[in-house]
């Protein structure tokens, strides 16, 4: 383990973490769920637009198809954004990618505002694609940027802030999406266009903070700029020990330069690293945590998820990554069992009010203990500098593909379908995933290689 002194969190580090995470990742949580609150008013607008163009009302099947496109274009855009994230962060930098990404959110907001005056539902569908691309880029770039600017003893906690901002976005969507606020026939364009506000705020404030020191030194070969970035982030002139560590990473990183997706998939030295992040990302989505919210007929419980993220920030640097992963997937197994039983009871004679109360309680407990933020942290820690962005492309692609697989209607006992995925993920974690808390990237690479070789 590294003997590097434990770094305290500084004000610039706090500010850049909040600005980058809540300015970008919040787009994911907000736009993933905000579309469902004014759904009936948006569908009425589609009908009015069709009548304005064709005199007659829209056919039900066509309306269903247009609404399906509106919903589906967000995850499709997320997948495209993930593919774009890797090349962007390696060519223009981590911070610059976040700044460019804000332009997509602003374009999407402008398209929504123009939708009603132009009587063009196509603009709304296009805006959903743009905010999806924005969310896909943010999902990969924010934890990547935070992992590279954080001191090693705070890396997990700062990366968890990215996931916290996603859940904060879903909470924000629920609070202002009610019909009493902006989820109305007149207010839904404003509701969907609010995504431009955090983008504007990030464009205003993020330029005052430094680029990733690792990107500057290892990929751009700008040693003095990297040193100044570290001094700004640490609020200290004593950064030579950390600079030496970055230079050691640069030497170790030379074997893995110019790694695209195909090379990283077939490179023998990284084969089990890729398998590990694939298992964790797929397990995260196929654990049942997203489908578990469907029986109650409600949208996800963002308050419970925000409490979970806040708890994870404290736990991840104290108890470590493994305990969050194993306990979280274990809770999903138990929740799936009880949900299957309760669904069957509802079908028979169980009181509906008591059933809904029980479902909500299980959802809140499952959200509180689910290991959502940990896989992204491990993706950042498992790979060295020049192939880390490619690893996030692979991980993000798996994330968005698995989201499509769980969009299904579940009957009683259908939650048992997720059991094999949870059990397999727990067994893999127990055998193949070592603890990375408090270790440098080079130490993690060494420990991980030995652990995976022994486990495989």
C-alpha cells in the first residue's frame, strides 16, 4: 500500500466536483424520468399537431409509436454519447468535453421551446436524442474526471458524487414534475427545457478550474501545467510526491497506449479487467433494482436513492468497495423474493393499500443499499490513463444496452428471473474483485493482476 500522506479535501476540489457532477450528471437523472410526468399532455399535443396538419385525429397506433420514439430516443442517445465520450476526452480533454457537452443540453432545451410554436413534435423527439447523448457523455466523463483529480484516499467518495447527482436529477424531476407545478398542459415545455439551466451554470463556472493533471502530464506531456493544476486542486505547493507518482504512471502506461475498443477487448493483459467491469455493469442493471419499481405503478423513489448515495459516500472510503457490492446485490436477492411473494398475494386477496405500502418500503430499502455508484469507481481504478477512457466506453455501452433488456412487464414470480444474475455477480465479486480502497492506480493494477490471475 502507498505511504503517501492522506490528503484533505480542499475548497477548489469540492467546488469542481459539485460543478462538474451536478452540472452534467444531473442531466441523466432529470431527463430519464421527467418525460413521464406530463405524458398525457404531450400525447395530447401530438394529437393536436396531427389534427392541425391532417384535419383528422391521430390513429391510436401511430400515437403509441410516436410516444415510444420519444421515450426510446433518450437511451439510444445515451448509447451514442457513450461511444463519443472516449474519443472526445482523449482529444480535447476531460474538462473541455464537459463544456462541449453542455451545448447539447442547450440545443435540446431550445428544440423543446420551439416545439409548440412550430407545431412540430419531431423537434421534441430530436431534443430527447440530444439530451440522451448529453447524458451518455456525462455518465462516462464525470466519474473519469473526478477519479483523476481526486487524491487516492478520497477517490471513491468523489466519484460517488457523480451518481448522487443522477439521483438528485430524478428527485428534481419528481418535485417540479407534479401537475400542481410544471407537469401541466401549459408548463410541460418549460419543464423539459429546464435542462439547459445546469448546462449554462457549468459553462459559466467550470472554465475557472483546472484540467485533469493526469491528462496534462501523461497524454499532453505538459508537466508544468499538470503541476499547477495539482497545486490549485490541493491548495498546496507541496505536490512533488504526487507528481512523482504521476510520472511513474506515465512509465507504466507506455505499454497500453492507443488502445481502442477492439484492442482493449483482445489485449491479454487486460482481458480479465474488461470481464470484471462487464460483469459489474451488467449485474448493476440486471439486479432488478430498476424493474423493482414497476409493480407499484410509481416512478423511482429518488429520496431513498439520494439517502443511499449519501450513505455510500461515507461507506466507500471506510468499509471499502467490496462490502457495498456484496451487501447491495444480496439485498436485491432478498427484495426480489419478497416482491414475488407480494405480487402473488395481491393477485389473490392481499389488501391493495397494504400491498402498495409494502412495495414502497421494499423499494426504499433496496434503493438505500443498492451498489449503484461502485462499478463506475472500479472502472476508473482498474485501468491506466490512456486506456481508461476506452474502458468507460465499454462499460457505458453495457450499461445502456442492459437498460433496454429490462423494459418488460413483470408478473408474479418474474423477479426470480434476476436471481441468477445477482448470485453470479456476488460469486464473481467474492472470487475475482479485490479491495481497492486507499490504493494508487499503480498499486491497484499490481494487486488486481495478481488477484485475477489467481482467481482465473
